[in-house]
C-alpha cells in the first residue's frame, strides 16, 4: 500500500479546514483507508467528494 498522500488530495485538504481537522482526528487505520481510496480517484470532482465527506458535507467541495 502506498502511504503517501497524493498531491491533489493534500491540496484539497489544505483548502478545507474542516476536512483537514477531521482527517487528522482519524485513527491510523482510518487514515490509511482514506488514503487508499484517494489513490483510485479519477477526477477533481471525485477528490472533492472524498474531501467533502471528510468535512461532513454530502455534496463535497464547491471549488472551481
């Protein structure tokens, strides 16, 4: 398993403080699961939905 954050995921987290705070509060295994999912995403919208979910938003992020 790749333990590194993809740059696009790290950038999206940096743009959403709620998601970043919630990601930091996850257990080690939960973080690993989120990071594994982030490696399989194919679009910006998918990344925003993942990060939005971490922030507690069902609709994801609304970045342009």
